[in-house]
C-alpha cells in the first residue's frame, strides 16, 4: 500500500499505485494484509489501463486508470 486518503475517522481510502499495463485485477500480499487488518469499505489501485474491481473480504477494491482518477475518487469517497 502506497498511501491512505483520510476523509474522517470512519472513512479511509487505501491506495496502491501500479502504473503499468495490468492484464487482470490482482493485489499484492501487503495490500491484502492492510485490507484484512483495517477492513475499509473501499480501496483503490491506480493503473495505467485497467478498469475492474474485486471484493476482498468486505472491501471493494477499484482498479482505476490514472486518467480517470479524479472522477473515480469523487465517486468512491462520496466527494
């Protein structure tokens, strides 16, 4: 996990940056460990090209291309 966007005490958004062409949605062991420990509602993986999502435990992991990041963060964080 590269960083966490903090909205308030109940809402955090962990973000991992994998700016590469990803053929399929997958996360690292470290990112999975963070999700299992903190159980955020949403998480984001910033990619070069992939739009996808996974459900890891109770966390919705959104794979979002960098070019769409501003719109996607607004939707995910309710901004």
